């Protein structure tokens, strides 16, 4: 099979073939290859003459360990050979990748012709020079109130979604892909979607969603299904981020990357580590998992002198809903906040079931306010948290003493918490709210509270936006 990420043959050189000593799962151990480099690609030639592509993942004077794309169960140790090619994995890129769907190896699966490349980019990418980084400071509108109003996404940010098994993270991802836009001036905006180890049904759901809504025209999709080789899950997010880097830094586009499910990626990393017989760390995951995740997430950002940006929203399912599990735990150290889905809200029939207390966007204050969203956004954000927090506290108290024992003011806050969940957090899967609409919903909820309790909002904003005053003006 000829993979689409290979560069032109004239640029290759082949070193002497080396015998295969051992095969295990997706790994083979070959004789030491002088001069081979880490992550260099090789050809694995079977005794039948078939050639498979692999990548050098461990190098020593005694042996070279190769990971093979597609597995090596049929390798003949006697007749098989490994030939080094002197290049790393590369993705062919051009502006024509927009609107295309690829598999986890970068091969088109949408029935359209192969890409005619302008360039070939190493999928491992290059880290952004810290001195060149421009701080995230521009708002991205997702159309989801619980994100835009309380956990705003900012250009160049890394904002993961922490979910649990059975929660609607795929629906939320599809909604973000469908609705996300750069607010304000007309600018080139693109989406890159990477699906890692998902089921065939989920893959079909995403593809149909992109095609039906017209979002595919500005999207590049990489789909790796659960039936595909595990090793391909390692390359899928890197392919997606390489495509995003090309669109951002070469085509001056603002790119939002959605990756789901990063838990499947980490499981593949653990499986490969076990095959290599490495000493495991927490819960069997390799000790370098933090570094491995950081090499991908840190490809997000903005660069001084560049018009484009790369923003990442990785989605991961927490095993047993455990937010202290190594995958969400390490992810939280690298990223700038998280959006956490609540099983309690999901059981109430609220979509999207975003737990606003566990969720956080550390870059939010940089992306909201006058000229970005609206002048009252920060005040509304703080007052919404305060009112909802008090209502949830009273809800717990009422389960002990009964709602009848609460005072009139407490009953107002208790009812307001229910309304906040039903009207602010909850919205239709196909409802796209402007950030102004989100803020107006919050103000309507504030109108049910005693005005003297709105202590976190400036007096001038109360006179301007509280419904009983705004109607007079």
C-alpha cells in the first residue's frame, strides 16, 4: 500500500536491508541499522514481496525497534527485511485539504482524488518558540451558552472537554464543529477534526453531520475507527495538528482543532509501551505520557507576526468518571482549564450537561469585554456563578429540612437555580446562540432576584441591561 504522506520517491535513499529478529504485535525487532534516526520511517519487506511501512521508535547498538502500521502478525522472520529510507512521516498539504476526509494514516476515504501537495510536513511538528508566542486574547463563539458565557474559548487556547462513558461529548463536539466562528470581523476560519479509535457508528455520525450542515467545506477530518490498527491512533492527532499548523501558519487561517477521544490515544500509548516492555508508571501508563501529550497540545497558540492561530479542544472520557485518573490529571496540567460534563445534569435531561462549577477557562478574561464580546460579560459571569452557587447550596439544604422550611428569599434563589439549568445551561443541539443572547438570558434570570443582591454587577450595567430598566429606555 502506498501511503499519501510519503514524499516523492526521488528524495528517498535506501540503506542496506537488515534481518528481522523478533515480531510482537505491532512491533518488530531488527538488527541494528547504522545511522538511523528516531522516528525515521522504514520499509518492512515480507518474504512474499509485500512491503509495509514502519517507524523507528527505539534505537540502540544492539537492535532497532520498529512500529509497523497495520500490524506484523504475518511477518516471516526468515525472509523478512527492513530497509531504512532516511525520512520521517510526512503529510502532503495544500489548501485543497479543506472539505476532505482522511483516515488515520492521511489517506483520503471520501472517494475524491489524492491531494496534489504544495508541501510535505513532518507530522511530529515543531514546538513554537516561547519568545514568539502571542498570548491568547480573542473570543471564539461556539454558540453554546455554558461555554461562551461562563467558560469562554479564546484563540490559541487549549481547552479540553472531560466527559464520561455514555455522556453526549460526541454531540457537543459535532455542535462545536458545526457552529464555531470567529466573532466580529470577517476572517478565514477553519476546523480540523481528529477522531481517534471511535466506533463505526460514531464515525458515520460525524461524517453525516459535517455533510448535512455544510460545515465540511471548512473542515479537514481525520477518522480512525476502533477496528483500525491501534498504532494508527498514535499518528491521527499528529496528522490533524499538522494540517492545522499548515492552515494557520501558511494560509493565515484561524483554526479550531477538535480531537476525540484522547483516552483512546493514551490507551494505545500504554499498549505500545507494554509491547516495548517499558517500566510502567501510574496505572500502567508510560512515565513519558505527560511529555507525549505536551508535544501535541503545545502546538496550539498564536505567533507574533502571523495572522493565523491554532486552538485545541481535546475531548477525553474519564475512566469511571474519575477526574484524578492520570489522563485527565496530566491533561489539566498542560491545558488552560477544562469543561467537565455532569452525569447528574444529563440524568435531568439537560443538554449540554456542563458542570459549571468544575469547569474553568483560565484564558476567559483575556477574550471577553468591550470590543470582544460585550462590556457587561465579566460582571454577568461572576454574578451568574454566585447566584447559581447559592441556589445549589439551598437545594442541598432543602433535601434535609424540606423546601417549605426555607424563607422567601431562599425560595427565590432555589427556583432561580432550576431556571438557570433549564434556560441558560440547557439548549437545543441545533440551537446556535450569539453571545449577546446568552448574556440577555442571564439578565432575565437576574430580574427574578432582589436587585440589592446584584452586588457583583456595576450599577451602570444594571441600569442599562436589567429588563425593567432596559424596557424603559
